[in-house]
C-alpha cells in the first residue's frame, strides 16, 4: 500500500505537512502558527498494488491551538 496526501486547504499546508508514502505517518515539516492558519484540511489516499489497483481515502482535520491563550 502506498499513501499520498491531496486536497490541501489552505494550499500552504503543502509546505508544513507531509505523509510518509510507505507507512502513511503524518509529519510536520515546518512550524505551525495559530495566527496565520488555525485549521488545515487535507485528504490521505491509500492505494494498493493489485490489478486493478484499489484505493481508499480519509479526510484529516488538523486544528492548531493558540499556546498563548
């Protein structure tokens, strides 16, 4: 199974969120700032290597909390 991340809202999520294509683990690749973006929405797709290949997806909502409040 391979994993891919798609449909970032906002698009700036591509710069701070990544998904390991072999394990599906979600990693931050940059700092999150509540004042800039407080919610990221994206979709993760899992696809097998069958013939024909099958896929499934899920929606992930990442809510950023303001540490100052």
